[in-house]
C-alpha cells in the first residue's frame, strides 16, 4: 500500500481551497491582473501536488493507497478518511488539470468580480477532489453537496440572461436527488453498527429488499448528476447559461461525480440489486445514447448541441458499468476521462467564438475557416473526437464499451454502436455550418484567429486527445487491477 509521510491527498484537496480563499481576500477588480496571476499560481500549485499521487501510485494492487485517517466527529464515528485506487486516481489529476485550463480560459473574458470568479473555481476544484478520495460516507456526502455551492454561484453570477433560472434548476435537481442518498447512508451506518467507513459498507451482508431500496436511493443522486435520461433536463439549461469556464468544469468533472458514485457505492454495496436492475440501467443508458443523440442533431445553439452530446456520451458510461465485464467498466472509465478532455475542449471552442461574436446560434456563423484557419483546425479535431474518430480519445472509450456490450449481448452492442453515427451527424453538421462555405456575414469577416493564450489552451487539449487516442495504455494500466477487484466483488452475492 503506497503511503507517504507527506499527506498528498489532503494537499490535493486543500491547496486549491486555501488558494481560492487567498484570491478572495487579496484579489480585487482594481488589481485584476494580479488577481489572475494569483489564481493561476494557486491552480498550478494545486495541479503539482497531485503529480506525486500518480508517480507514487502502485498499479499492481487494488488496495487503497496514500491512505489518511483521523477522527472527525467521534460521537457518530465520522472520520476524515482518504484514499485513492486505480478507479479514482485519474479523476484527481483530471480535476486539478482542468482547473488550470479554466483559470487560463477566463483570463481576459471575466472583467467583473474577477477574484470571486477565480476563487469559486479553485474552491470547487478542492471539493471535487474530496469527492473522489473520500473513504468515509459522511465525508463523501459533505464534499458531494458542497460542490453545488460554487457551481451555483458560477452559473448564477457570471452566466447568461436566464442564469438565475438555470442556477436554481441545477441546484434543486441535484439537491433533491441527494437527500435520498443521505437517508441510504444513515441506513448503511445503522446496519454497519455505527460506521460510515465505505469499505466496511462494501463488505457487509445486506438482504435483497434493503439492497434494492439502497440502490434506488443512491440512483436518485447519481442519475441526476450524470445526468441520465429522463432527469437530464437541468444540464442543457445550466450549460447554455454558464460562462465558458463553468461549462468546461461541469462537463469535464462534475458529471463524473455521479458516475463515480456508481462505482464506489451502487455496484460494490448492492451487487445483487445491481445485477437484477441492470436491464433497467441498460435501457435508460441506450435511450440516452440514441434518443438524446437525435435531440442533439436538431439544436440551433452550439452550446445546447454539445450539452446534449454530453448526455449521450455519459449514456455510454452507465451502459459500460452495468454489463459487468472488464471491457465495459474500463471503457466507461476511459470514456469519462476522454469526455473530460473532448467536451471541455468543445466548450472552450464555443467560448472562443462567443467572445468574438457574442452569439452561440449556428445560423449566425458560416465560413469561419476563411478568417480563423488555426481555430478551425482544432475545432474540427475536437468535433471528430466528439463523434468517436479512431486515433482520438473519443474512440477508445466508446469502442471498448461497445466491445464489452457485444460480449454481454450482441443487440445491445449494435444499438450502442449507432451512437457513432449520431455523433458524426450532429458534430460534423455543426462544423459544416459554422466553419465551411462562404463567409456568413460581415461580423464573421471581422473575426480574429486564436491569440497565443487561446492557442496554447486548445493546443494542450488537442495533444491530450490525440495521445490518449493513439496510446491509451498508461490510462488503462492504472485502473486494470482495481477494475478486476471490483468485478470480482460484484460477482459474489451478499444474500
């Protein structure tokens, strides 16, 4: 078990949170440049403290590593208990990396309340890492709920014209689902003899009816967060109204909190219920993959189109979890990481266009390649990755899930594979109308190509999308043993 005298997981959580508080205290609109540099330093430091977790990680064991434990609320046996395994490791790194990207992306765009904006993202980063490394049920719940507050403010303060409506909808949907989860956690605490230890919950016996009830209670929170059909309707509103940085974090990381919950709670704690309700989960996943893919095709707003494509891509993730084989779960985790890069990059691209023209409507563009060739080159790459082009990260996860689905049931695999057709349809049709043809209007003619900052951000994302697509081995090697251990655990009945 990898451990260290340095509490790397605590640093990963609290370096960005403390950095956010410092930015809040020292930053101001009068000293906007200083505030931005302070936020960038905090986000880079937050990323740097997650690197030793990767370099010191031992992929040959499924045990939790870098474990930290201290008593928090003694009366109820709540502990500050952290650890990381092959399933959660990449999400810690992804969160800290995306935070750096988001701080850079908001560099020139955000001119009002700069310190509050940057601080919200830094604090949110620490809270999300807390979700991925918590090994105590109550600690997990505190982090899981606390992530709502910064994102609520990001959408509600810096969002578009309907930002207050979108922020309320986001908050109420996700909070309502989570309350049932709290009830489930309290029940599990009671059954475990007064323990909130997640690993204890995973090992204890549980009858079939309690398993089903706990599974449904957990599903209420995790399905909304993913979001699965039909509780996905908050996501397009939140994406459309959120500032670019908000959309990037929402797509790249926040949606993964729900999917991660399935792997850490639903599958290992309620294996019998997971197996018996797998048909329902697969059906809901396929509806998301096919129906929401078709919904994406008819959108006239670029952000809404990419938001719906996120729901479709996350349908692949939940499909992979509930076919109970290595290809399915590993493919789903790879898809989650890839979606972080690809979807984040797509929203950054839309942000670049919006900063210049202040519209997201596809019809307001046309012929952008004539004035922004460097931008269109990267935009096309990310759109191809979004539709699952081989040699991009988008292909690796989806193809692996489809392989797992075919092993499980050929027809389920075939239906899932149609997603590649819908993905190509909505992605390429958007690119055709925005980027190619004659210049659409005089406003497009006046647009400038990427500046150095924008090119650096999108270029970095492009490198990651291609690297993961061409050589996914480093990503899968880390998770393989942990996934095998999870599958072994889920195959054993608790009845």
